C-alpha cells in the first residue's frame, strides 16, 4: 500500500460506548486472515482521558481485530516531543488517570488540581459544602512552571479558579494576583473540540468549551488574551504530522517498500477532521518530523456523528459564509476551503470501500 488511514473514533466507530454497526464490517476488510492490517492504520482521537494502551484494548474489543498501542494517537500524544517541559513542575487538568498519563508522556513532576486544592484549601470556595471547616496554613516550597490542559474536567469551577490563580501569580497560587506578570507561564492544551457526539441526539460540550470559559475569564480579569505555547489534537498541524510519523513507522515495520503518498483522514467533524486534514496540506514543516512529511492528506467525512448533511453549511460555503458559525478554536482562522471535505460517505464502511476504489487496491 502507498496510502494509510487516519480514523477518528467518536462519531465514526462509536457513539459514546455504543459501536456504530458499520465499524466491524469495515475492519474485517482491513485485516488479512492472520489478523494483520493490509494497510497502515492510526486511530487519531481528540480524547485524552486515558492511556493509549487502554484505548487500544477498547478498540480491539470493539472492532474484533487486534490493535496495538502504537496505532493509537490520543490528543496528548505529541506532548512526548515537548521535552523542555518534562522535568518541570506542571499542573495537569482533566479527568481519568492524569498522573499516569503525564508520566507516560515523560513528565517527571506533574501535580493535579486536586492536590493543589488540598495544599491551598482557601482557594476553592464556590461549593459551600467543600469549604474547609478548619483553616490550616500549608507551607508550599514549589512553583508551578506550566499548565497542561488534557481535557474537560468534572468540576469546572474548581479547575477554572485554580488555573486562573496559577496564571495570575506566576505559579504560586496562594499569593496575591500580580497583573503585570504577562505573558503568563506556559499553557499547553490538548483537544480543542467545542462539541462531540455521544448517545444523545445533539452534540455535547467538549474540552474546547472549557477552554472558551478559561480564555474569557482570563481576558475579563486582566484585559489581555490567554496565550497558548502549543495547541494539539485535531485540527493542529503537529497532530497530523505525528500521525504521519506513526503511519510511516508501521509501514517500515511491515517492510512495505512503497513510500506512503496519501493519508485518508476519516472523520465526522468539519471543524476538526476535515479542517485539520486540509490545514496539513497547506503547511510546510519546520521541526524534528519534517523529513517524514511528504504525504498528501485527503478528508473523508462520514454522516454518523457531528456532521449532519441536512443541517451543516452547504458545500458551496462561499455563498453562505455570512451565516456560518465557526466552531473552531479562537486561534484558528476560518476559511471556507479548509472545511470542504474531499469526499462525503454515509459511514466508515463506505469510507474504506471508497479508499480501496480510489487506490485501485485489492487486499
């Protein structure tokens, strides 16, 4: 094969915990009788609340084919490359086994919001039932040097309050605010999805919605914009670049001789899957993965998730740009061409058939 697949998960293979029927059929076509993939496959999800080996095990059970952790890319996977932050004290926000995830990515000194809250009992006071009865002074001798946003937390008011405290005190959240500390300490964010699709009939809040809250609170208090050192997860270019690196690694491991020319990004969201694939084609690379990046990325949009062919912007986006609501992140520009998919198909099974046809590939 001279091509590879980048599969989104939510809305393409599952809705919440419910498998989409077309997914198992599609994956029977992607493996041979020994259970080996006939083309390189990477699962690119904006989820970030578990370790990739756990996601690989879930996918193996769901799809009925063996998936390895090297085929799974979480929204936080590119953080492995951000080595300059790995030895510093970082505050991590999200849910799931955050410390395990952070250590797995290479961070040596992660601290959770919950730990920070325990060390600073006076800071989290929105919920009257969680306010401390006895005030204890805690002597802290460490400074938070960066903030990593893995995904949406459970108690938004607690995370919003403590992250703002850290940013406005240069990493000493018990101290008074110092507005002149700008730019603030580095913030790295994974997964900018405003919404995602589970079992409900309409989309649900994603981590991007939490980020909108954080950005607006910071701006309201300081009058200045919250700045990100890095944004990762789809549609960021570093995510697609890292995914291509994993695709090439698979091809090399199988000793396939053809260079990979085309990546097919199969997703359900115009603002992440399609936008990211198109953005990837518009960029020239300037970092350690640059030598690998040569493939063209084609977007295949499925109708089983966020995208609804009856309510989305018409394909002639230029005609309707005035009415278009941009659900992408604040730091990404809206261009009609970037949300135009190369192909629209009913589901993931049809997507696999289409790619085999386009590539004249018979496994």
